[in-house]
C-alpha cells in the first residue's frame, strides 16, 4: 500500500524545492538594509560547467568516487551499494560509507527534509529517487546535489564550501581541495583541518585513492596531493561580513525575530519590512559622530520612535556598522543606567493625576531637610540640595521644572507619596533591570524623583513616546510586516500600505496610563525646559517637550524629548571598565576616574558635547526627512488644587573651626541640579566630603544627581 501510495504521488521538481535562503530586511521605504543568514551560507550556481568542463570535472568526479561509485549505472537506488556500505561500516567499527545513493541523499536533504531512519521514510526516499532519475539526467541530479549538500562550517553547496574553506570560487578548486571537500561530506565537523589535521588528510587521501581505483585520475596525479597538509583560510567559519548598516538595530531585530521564527528566520527566504527609516538612521549617526569625534569620547545611544511605537532610528553604540560590536553589547537596549532628572516628568505627571495644580509652590531652599520618615535612611533624615546650594525662594512647579530644582521635587514626592510615583512608572514600562533582579515592581523610594532607577534608552524612548501619545503607552514593534519569498503575506505587525499585507487588519495596542489632559498640562511644563530652562540646546524652532538628566558625579547624561510626531532619547556615558568602575564625565583629582569630554564636564544639556545638542541636531533633520509639519501641543485644563508649603524654619549657623574654613563647599553630586553655562578646563577640585542619605523603601540607594 505504501508503494502504491508513493508510486503515484507527485514528486516536487527540484526547481520547486525551496532551498534554504537568507531573509532580506527592508526599511520603511523599501530600501534593503541587510540579510539574516544565520549559520548557513548558500550560493546557488550553475553546476553544468563544473561537471562537464575539463578543467573542473574533477569536482563532480571526486564526489561520485567518494559517495556513489555506481552513480552513472543505477536507476536511483543501489542494493549492492547499500550492502557494501553496511559491511564496510561493520568491519571498520565506524561510518565509512553511506548506504544511500547521491540521488537518495538529494531527496532526503532537499525534498523530504526528514533526518529520521524509519522504514517508511527510507521507502519513500527510494521511490522518489527512482522518479527523479526518470525525469532528469545524471549530470542534472549531480548538479542538484552539489548545490544542496552540507559541507560543514555553515556552508551549504559546493560554492559556499569553496569560499568558506579556501576563499575562492568552486570553479577554481584544485584536485586536492575538491577531494578534501568530497571526503568530509559524511561527517563534516569531524574532519576539520584546524582541529584534526590527520583525520582531514586521511579523508582527502582516501578520495584520491578511490578516484585512481575508479579510473578518474592516474596514480601520478594523485601522488601530487597525497600526504600533503590541508590549508584552509582563517575566519571563514560563519557567515556575515564585518560591517552592516544599522548594525545595532539589525542585531536587536534578529534576536527578537529568532524567538518567534527560530532557525527558519535564516532559511525561509522571508522579506522582513521594518519601521526603520534609513535616512533618519543616517541623521542619528551623523548627529553623534559629529559631536563625539575622538576615540576617547564616551559611548552614546539614540532611539527615536513615533508615538505609536514605530522605531525610526536606533543607534546602540558609536561603532555604527560594526557587526561584532553590535553582537557584544547594545547601549540602546541592554544598557541599564540611572536616569537623573529625565525621570522628573513622571513625578510631576503623578502629581497632576493626583489633583495637584502646576501653580502649586514650594520652597527652593537648599539644603532642605525632608522630615518625612519614609524618606529617611537608617533614621537619618533626607537633606537634598540644589546645585551649589543655590536657593530659589518660592517657585511654582512650572518654574521648578524648567530650572530642575531638586529640593522642590523632593517635597513634591513627599506630598503625593512615592508609591503613587512607583505605580505610574510601572505603568510606563519601567520594570527593573533583568541583569540584577529581573522584571519587578518599582520600589517606592523617595529618591525615585531624582532618577535612581536603572533604565535603558529604549525604555525611556517608549515611555516618552507614551507622553507624546497622550498618555497611552505603545507596544514597540520594529517590524511592519513579513512576506515569504514569493511576496505573499506571512504576518502583519502594524498597519501598512503593502499590497500583500495591507489587506490584513491590525490594531495597534496602546495602554492608556494617565488621562490625556494630565499629559497636556505636563507638556506645558516640559516645553519651558527647552525654551528657557536646562534644555535650550534642544530647541529646533518648533514645539518640543523634553527634559535633561545627569546622574551622580556626571556618570550619565540624558536628553529625552518629543514633538507631537516623534519621541527621541539620547544617552551618553562611559562603559563599565574592567576595574569595575564607570568613568565620570567631569574633572577631579583622580584622572583615571574622571574623564571630561573634549575639555567639558558633560551634563544633560549644558556642554556642546552633551545629549541635548545631539538630540537637536538629529530632530531638526528628522522633522524634515519625515515631512512633519509644525504642530502644537494641546492646551490642558489645570483644575488641580494649589498647594503652598510653609517656609522651612531658619537654620542656626554653626560655628566653624579652622579646618571647616579650609573645606571648599561643593554641590552634592548625588543631587539633581540645573545646567549652568558649560565649563571648559576648570581647575580640578576635590570630591565632596559628604553625601545626603537616600530615599525611602530599602533606604540603601542614594539619590542620583542631575544637571550640574
């Protein structure tokens, strides 16, 4: 019954057999970005000349001599060959010969794709082999096989093998090289010259001897190669080149899609259409490269996306096209660093949601003692300071946001409660550092207001996109749709204009975290940061809402902001050193620890080498590239309660001794501070001698610093 079933079954013609091929990745405008070939290399070639041309016929002859000596006599199967192979394997104690003909091997690899050893599979393989022999000539079948068979080191087909092992085309293989490749077919990884030169040489010599025995070459010709060392090229092992446009985006995308498609991502011939805009990507890279111009400068990351989560630009490091670096560490998606004052908008938004008016005023005195026990550390009250201990008097929340006044925001989080801030941060996708404790609820520390939580630029960009989206947090979907090699729709991720996948209805998921009116009010405060506050370097001549951020001792610098059409985050900082220290972008007496950038101490927006100027340079171009018209943010209705706190009691001056007078009072770098004019080449100063205690919750984490 099996014989009758398979005898009349339609055998797929080789030209209809979908050989494994790489996936192509396109940007939102249909421009090819690159390919995903995984651990496989395949280059389909016309094998007629290899088999029939006198100068190259030894390639096919070596394979026939090694794999199927009666190939030109049998009709697809060889009972005698299977018996002989079984006896050779039995007497040698190892697999010396395969029982299948070349035709059967091709059927198994390209048609059935079934590695099993069941009787049913073997029967089907044999019958389909006979059918294939009736339809095609021997040379055609040998050609199919040469384009299909696996040679190890990720190479499929004779052309890929020639390039991988010998860095040449298959038509340039000499007899020794062709004999080696033919000899390793049964178990390629077992006969690698780098790991087992003796075994590899033995396989090559065995094929040469068989070619002599079968009359393909004479002994004198074989002797030229017998016993010689096999030399292969270094670094031919896997696959992609050393450079790839938008390398960090491609690696981030590859990891994401591999979880969904598995190894089929590399063999299915998919056409992956992404949301990336290569013109914007180039603008992002140019903005960073033109600012950070020396190898000694810090790393930087930039992520830009639409309010509904379509990623338009993604820079994960300064080696923009370096595949090796992109596969090592991605500063956009893997880089968990404290956020500084770029976190303050979420405290202000929590206050608005809890009925606090932007007209509420607090004392900007510095230092300011927070007497609420939930902000104390080991019984010691929290005493945040402003930069240079500057006191601002009474200020409303609008002005305090523009000037990034730490002490006012410290009072604000006490007023609304750190738990409410933690809940809102969780709603905007901030869920912990996987490298430490994994995803977890945000700890309700008072120090959250100063950006002590570890976040990535990608998380920040998504959260700020949620602000641009009226308080609705979008799902990040860098893929618009995927087609197969025939242009047929496989899966749709986002609404698009594709003829194939555009018919599929997709609803984008966005989670409304806060009321839209609350975000409209927040936008008013964040616009003042750019027009008259610490982020003026990000002013691009159209409405922009944003916030600078600098962490303790200038370790990290941020600018996060958005227009109504696009949200972008820029991070800058030095990577963790082998010593376990993260260098700081400032001056101090320790030159190993402190590394000012091109002579500047780097904050979120102060110096010309800071994130805000990079943000502005990119966004000015991105608005033009995207053809975005000037749009204004909606006005909000402020119906909250106006809160006015009583002034703090005057502190009695302490009598200072001689040693105290010699100590230079410096701003506490653990606190958030406004940006002054950029300072270049200042006189190095000592580290501050004291640090105020951290926020509530576990009471162990110190508040981060902001914009010095």
